[in-house]
């Protein structure tokens, strides 16, 4: 078991003929993900790597291949439209890797996706992986291993760091979800925590937050009131100055809101095991598993 | 991207919001001439820098004549506020104020929508109002599918002004503020104070707009408002090299791939007793050129005592980073110890490249950070 | 029984202090409609005719009076917003009398009203009346009488003409609904026919259409397939030239679409008794009641 | 309100749609100079009137030189098409055409949404395509809450052009067409033909925009495009008097309150063997002035043999109408028999007013129409 993606995932890659799309499509195929289709307007009828049919539109891809999940690698100025298209076509889980979508554009995208009953993960995220079953996005497969720990994070390489620590310590993962570093993302910490709480294969959760916004604070409340599984957490950006965008568009302390201090306090109040440094994940989890 | 007050005023004015006349000056004599043209008996001279608390810092002064305006401009120009040098002042007639309100639009992350906020307690820091008298803040979530509806704007405006005609003027301003917010691709647009004059007019006395950096590509006219002179030069250089770099005051220069890992690395420097000199993300698909650029910017910072690489190879290939480091050390003298942590994609190749030039690398983040901190404290060791 | 409005209707009049609003508010009160509130921004706290409290907003009116229905008499440039406000505030049945709302504005209004689960009648309509119970709008009460015939019409005075014929012949009405003469209206013929079909007090229906659009044609199909009650119908505009807007914004033959001939043919196909002239309503109905 | 082709082209061009250069001329010599400025070896000269089928009526001609352009302009100017006199021609270089498509936006009454339609069968009447080869028409409903999405535009454009680059150009035009449609407050905006040139460009060769009359109040710049010279003078006069009047060719002049009743009255005239001379709605809250204006316009029509009033008093007060009739007969000679039907609000007062000047009124619509028809056939009886 796992959350959001698994062996039943039938993936369409939007932007499969682009540089990033092609590279990661191959990585996903190599990992064993069922990449059933690609979409690039104007390239319909071609085959990617002689194996994956390419379509002009997501509607056509779904009709021909039964795709139920999409991953988006198109440039920022086309990415919002790619999400619109996937949602309109009926994709249930849309993973948007692309960074740089304007946040006002995302307000419309989010409303649209919600109306269509789809799940959006990202944008500006590394995607997600259910080790041994399906990798959708760019998380390196070799650092993951199957197991009982759910991982959810706003970050990319920091997630890899934590997952790497887990795998080296022999602690496998049920699903690792990168929810993205933008101010508006389709799937929040709470959405993932709720899914992990429901998932029988997950017995504990690692949550990796950062400065900016209040998603971690709300997640902490959710953990305190709605979760029975143990959670350990990290917050990046204790040393970040206020008012500066720390790489991620969403990683910014606005006025006095969104500091690491307040997030860590919320974690502690909620009984979440707080990692002082990434390496703490192993002892904290081992104490709880 | 922050806009200067004078730029934000111009955008609001273009959107049809009543904004008192004003001029921008970068010398005292320009200030004098501007004051003459404005022809008011009392004037306000305001520093144009990207910093809050300008008033408290002495960056806002009254003047009683054009000559006086030149004098106060001379005091303000060149002043340093929050580490930023004042290069321009805005000169405007002093307004007659009957009451001061606040109006602002932000993007709310929780509701994933723009939120329009107003408060009858204007002219002061809105965060302070929110903290001390939250009942004085009124807000509505704007459904982007339908936009700000007229009755919603009027409903908020009636929280500011009892008189319905004045409230209608304010509602009109709120609608135009929302429009300007959208048109600028802003993440924040605010008017503080929104002033009611004794004659019953409603005008915007100060304006602040923060533009979403992701909007700049499709809004060249907004991107052109960027004022590199108002930014840290090393950050301007970094942006031109496609690096995300933020200068801090510490001694450990950090080069990391990924924003979250970069923050975690800085935090770990601090955890082990050091001080990070910067945030620097070389991004996902790094090339050797980016590494060279990063090293060039960090070595230009005289406070840096040690340089720490923390690379977790995923899309980023460790060998690219290693090649960049080697190439940089050939192009210019780094003169600071470098601690390298590399793991992930092509880690083996990277180690080979580095050992070829006598450099070593670690694979553990904690070990690398501890070592870099120790070196930064030892001064220029090796 | 009746449709849409009855003795339980608690009405708020939007624009009650305007010339038209005030005039018709008095007429409605005189008819016995429960006019519980008025709304005019800036006039909150006043009383209309010393009896009806006036509020600044519909939200306040509902909170204070339990209004569940609204009627709108504000000028065209404020009317769409008045509908938005009523729907947002939770009014269930919104009757917009105002003429002159741009049709593109109405596309947004319709979407909004629908999302809020409200019913919009109009715009550019005379409103509706359940004789003896409630009058909402401008239909003259004295020409109506209670009885078993439901009337639905795109017109104003033409409806009066038909209702007048009915009343003179001793045939009363369950409810008379003027759906409005604009290209986009909130409530269609079909919506009204369905309501009359469900209404136990209605035993027959009179439908008064006109040129423009295909609402009558669709209504005819509905009558043929879903209605057991007899329907008689009229279509105004047999002599209307194509391409001209015949007073109502919606009364226009576009190309070859929307002619009286095709509508009458659809009525005949559906077994609807076709009135050649307004006066035919009585014999046609009498043959069917 | 219909726009002329040249006005619609200007709006599309302003929206960024590629439209070939063109000029407007109202005399042959202007046409010659325009042709010289355009500098093309082959030109098209097109009548600018609000009528379809201009080509078949001889209102579109080719010219091989500026002199020739002047000649054909002389033929077209002053021509009558569908009863409308041609006062202007549009002159444009003849385009090289590889294929002709159709693109249009309408407001769909059923879905209550704008609908974007395209067809690869362009250059002909789209209704004919819809009737004969409906499979060649592709349409999407636009959700106004989100607007026309890029992939939707591209999806339609790919129905027109296989080449994805050309389809992208067409999709861009579709988006701009939709934008222009919204900005003009249109109920219809179409490009027919949308042409692909041998060089792979996509351009709009002809444009049609119909503006929703209800939009004109808030769009003065569009309202200013109205060309009264292109309309029936009596209809212009009626509009200025706030009456809705449409001239027809019959003998029974109709004055009615309410659009539906007005149509039903015309229909009943026809039913009883007469021919209505007009549609005329004096509106809901009629004043005596409106009645006077209505009678003035109807009596100016020499075809009118009898005048029929059909008033169902609701908001309209019958006494107002009666007073208007009496006042009008005092102001000018009507010289045609008037049949009056009045019922409803203040009917009694109205009858009193009319009988005071020796006029009678009926209360039954059928009786009144029958009488008016009989009088119209009898010529000028009384």
C-alpha cells in the first residue's frame, strides 16, 4: 500500500519530448513506472524511445491508453495550461514539476483542479515515489527503499538527504511526496498526513517543512487532533532573514509570519518529534517505530 | 521584487486611483525644482528605498518651501536605511488628513486566493494592528473566478466610512487596487494610509507593491522597474548568473543545490557554532559554469573564511560540480579553504576528478559542516 | 400550491428606495406579499413607508428578517451585482426585473447563481405571481385570479393579455411566471414546466414564447417526453423580420434560427395546443381541462 | 449594434490579430489615393454596409490599379444593398490564399456561455456549412469563469491546420478573437475567412462584430462607432426618442406597450389579412411625450394607412397614453384613422379623456386589430 501513486498508476508525461521530460521519462520507465503515454502538441503519432506513444492532447492520450496520472515537465509559461488540460481531460492525479508558475495563475489553476475533483501535487516539486512500485517526478529512485515510513516535504534535495539517511539506516518508505516550494501548492501537508494516516502500509511519518506560510502550523494541529501515527518533523530556515525569498517562492518570512521558530514551537506543541538536523531523523523515528 | 513607492504610486495612478501629485528627485537641486513645480506651501520629502520604518529612520521629512525641500533632500539623500543607500526622494504636497485607513491585497496561501483587507486604523504598521486590535481588520477572500464583486468592495468600504458617498469612492479605489494588483502580477499591493481629506475626497497617500518574481517574464514593463542600484551588488551579479543568492553577515560561504537543502545547510552551520555567509542555490541541473559563478561571488565577500559545498546529486551531477570547482580554482585564486560534501549521481567520478587535483571530498553532511565551521573559526587556515 | 413563490415567501426588495422599487414595493405589500425588508446601500436603518426596515446589504437583511426571496429593481449597471449579492448572501429565489444587463455579464451571473444553488428568474422580466398568495415583481395583481393553470412567458404585457383572457373566462392561475426577454435568463421554460408538472395545484399550462433562440423547441421536447399535463402555447413574432432585435434583447432571428415557424412546428410535434392568437387560449384550454 | 467591416478589422487589429492593411474611402478619388498608398498590384474594393451577401450583390470587386480602384469604387458607392445605400468602401490588397477557414465566437443561449466555433470550410456562409456539412464545424463552450484556455484554443486550431506551428498562430488568433469579443461587449465576433497564406501566415481577411446594445452605455468608445447614416432614418429618430421601432413595409402602423404584445399585435394584423407597417414598443412606464414621438414617426411613413394603438395598462397608465394621443393630434395632423385599444390601469380615465375630444376606444384586442386592418384596406377612410 501507499498513497497517491502505486502499481495501478498509468502515467502520461506532459512535455515528454522536451529535454527534462525525455530525461525523466526514461528514468521513470527504468524504475518500473507504467509510463503509458506522452503528450506534446504537434508530435502526436510519434513514439518516444520506440515504446511510449505520443499524443497531441491529454484527452487523446487518455482515450488511447487509459492514463490516470500525469506528470508535467513543460516550461513555466505553458505549465498552468498543462494542468488545466490534464484536469479537464479527467486525470485524477496531476504532478507538476515545473518551477516558476506565477502565484496568481495558481489561484485559478487550484480552483479549476478542485472543481474537476482532481489532485494536484506541486508545482515546483520533485514529485513522489512509492519505492518499488512507481516513481512520478524526479526523486532519485536509488536512494529510496520500500518500508513503513511516509515522507512529506516542501523541498527537493533536502528530502533526498533525509530519505538517504533513512535508507542507509535500513528504514524504508511507503511513499515520499514532495509537495513543492511555492506559496500555493495543490496538495498540502495536511492532505498528505491524512492520506498517510489512512494508509495501512504507513506506520510513521516524516514531515519536512520550511519557513513561509502557516502550512506546518496547521499540519501540527492536524497531527495533534487527528493522527494516531507518530510524526517527526524538520523545519529548514532557522537562519533565514525576514522578507527574503529563500530560493523557493514560498520560503519567505512575511513580517513576523512564517518563521522557523513558530513552526518548531507548533511541532513541539503537537507532540511531533523535532529534528534539529537532518541526521536526527533516524534516532527520532527509531524511538517511535 | 519590491517596487519603490514612486513606482507603486504611478501604477495605482494609472489604474485610476486618486494619488496626490508627486515628483522624484535624486539631487537637492532637483528636489527644489520639483517643489517649485508642485507649488505647495508644505511638502513631504520621502526616501525611496526598499525598507520599512523609513519615518523612524529619519527618511521622511516635512518642508515648508522649495529651499527647505532642497535642504531636507540633502539630508535624506545618501542616508543608509536598513543597509540600503537612499538615492532618490519623492516630493509631494503635504496632504490634509481627516482620517487614515488601510487597504491591501495579498495572496493568501491557506485559501489559495487573493484576500482584500481594510482597516480604519491606517497610517501605522498593519501587522501591529493585526497583533493588537485584530477586530479593526476586515477582510474578504476574492474568488478569482469571478473577481472582486462590487457589493463586496462596497461592503468593505462601509467598514471604513459611514458616509455612503465616501464609501462608494473608497469601494471604487478598492476595485482599482485589486485590478492594479492583478495587472502588476503582484503578491502584495497596499495603500497605507488611504486618506480621507476634509473635503471628503479619498486618496492614496502611500503605496507599496511587491511583484511576484515569476510574473516578470511575461510582464517586461514591470520587470523594467527593477532598480539594481537599490540591491546588494553581489545579489545582482548572482541573478545575472542565474543563481539564487542572498548575502548574510557570517563567515561560512555555502554552495548548495536546492533551496531547502541550502537553508538546512545554513542552519547546520549555525547549529555547529558557525555563521553562514550566504544562502546560495545553484539549482537543479547545474553546469560547471554555475559553480564557477558561485565561487566567484562567494570569494568576493571579504567576510568569508571558509567555503562549504553541499551537493546531493539527483538531477545535479556531482562530476559537473567537481569540474566547476577545479575550473574555478584555475581561473582565480579562491584563497579560502573549501570543504566539499558530495553524494548521489556520479559521486565516484566527482571524487576522482577532485583527487586528481589533490582535493578531497566528504559524503556526510554533518562532518562537512563541522569541518567548515572549524575552518571558519580558525581564520585563514588550510 | 404553486411554484417558486407562495405564502411562505419572505421578500427583500433590492433597490426599495428607488422610484420603481418604491412603487412596486407598495403594490406588492398591497397585494399581501410579505415584504420583510428592503436594501439600499447607505440607507440602512431607515424604514420604508414606516413599515419595512431598510438595510445596507442583503446579508444584514437576511440576518434580521429571515428573507428567502429577493426582487431587484436597481438600474441596469448595478443589477448584475445585486444578483451576485443576493446569491452570495443565501437568497434562494432571486427575481430580477431590471432590463439592460449585458449578456456577457449574465454569463458570469448565471454561473455564480448556479454555484450558489439559487434560482434566478429574469432578468428583464415582469416577475411572478401566485394569485391570492404572493406577487413578486410587476404583474398587475388585479388581472389574476387563483386557479389551476400555470402560465409561463418570455413577455410582460402579452402575458397580461393572456392572463386577462383567462380570468375573464373564469379560468384561474396557479402561478404566472415571466421568465424574461433576454438571451440569457436564469430560469428557462423547461424549469417552469418541470415545476408545474410537479405542482399538484396545476392541471394545465400555458406557455408564451417568441422568436429567438431555441428555448421553446427544447421545451416542446420536454412536454412531449416528460409531461402528463396538457400544455397550450403561443409564439409571438410570426411577422418579425430576421436579424432585428424585436424590443427584447433575446427576440431576434439569427440567420435561420429562432423563427416562429420552427417553434410552432415544434409545439405541434409535441402535441401542444397552438394558439393562433392570444384569445385562443380559452377555447384551447377548455378543451383540455 | 452591427459594426462595419472596417471597424471590426480595426478592433481585431488592435487586439493583435494579423489583419492585412486597408483603407476606407467614400469617393472614387479617395479610393484611388488609398490604392496608391497601399501600393499593391491587385486590390479588393468592398462595400461597407450592414448586409450579408455583399459579394453576390456586386458590392465586392477586384481592381488591378489605382485608377481601376477608383472605377470600381464609383460603381459600388451609392449602390443599394438590402435597402441600404453604400457610402463607404474598404480597399485592401488582394491576399494570396492557400486555404480559408472560419473562426467565430457567439453567446450561446442554451449553455449560457460564449461558444468558440471554427471550421476548415471558411469563406462561405457558416450557416450553410452548419446545414450541409455540420461535421466540419468544431466548437467549444468557454467557461467564463476561467476564460478561453490555451490548450482549448490549440485543440481547435489543430482542427484547422495540421502543421503545429501554423496551428499555434491560429490558436493565438483565437485567443485574441475571444479577448476582442469580450472587450467589445460583442454578441458575435467572427473572422471569415481566416486565411492561410502560401508563406504559412494566418491572417484575418474579413471581420464581423455585432455588439450587444446593452454594453454601449459602459463602452462609449464602442458606442461612438455607430453609423446613423447606415440605418433607416426613422429608426434613428425613434432611438433618440427612446422608442424601440423597426420599420416594415405594411400599412397598419402599430403603437404598443411591451415587446411581446407588440409582436403579437403585428401577428394579429397579419392574421386578419393586414400588413404591419412597423414594430413599435413605447416601453413600460410610458409618458405622453413617448406617445407623441411614436405618432410623429408613424405618420411620417407614407405607407401607413391606419394607426393601431394596443395598450395593456400595467405600469403603463392608459390615461398617459390617451393624453399623448390628444396632444399629438393637436400638434400635428395625423391624417390617418386611429384605432385605439386600451385596457388596464386607469382605463376609465383614458376613455373619458378620449371621449372629451370625440375619440373612441375599444377594450378588445381582436376587435381593434380587425377594425384597423379594415381601415388600412379601405385607404384613407375614417
